């Protein structure tokens, strides 16, 4: 079982991965994909509260 810090690190990695994929989806005008990614990012942010992640 990972420690809290390891778990937070995994969530931050997933957040970064989703942000990179979102950039590609925006370039491809894949709006449904962007909407799904935004939903997943919101869920990750909830899990990381009170940590703050940049929107950009």
C-alpha cells in the first residue's frame, strides 16, 4: 500500500498526463474528449484537496 505522499505523487502524474492529452485533443478539436478529460481532472483535484494544481 502506498504512503499518502506516494499516492499524491501518482495522482499528480496522472494529472500531468491528462493535461498533455488534453492539449492534443484541443488541437484536434475533439471536444467530447476534452470534456471527459476535464471531468477526470476535476476528480483528481478533489482527491488532492487541499493541494493546488495549476490550471495551465
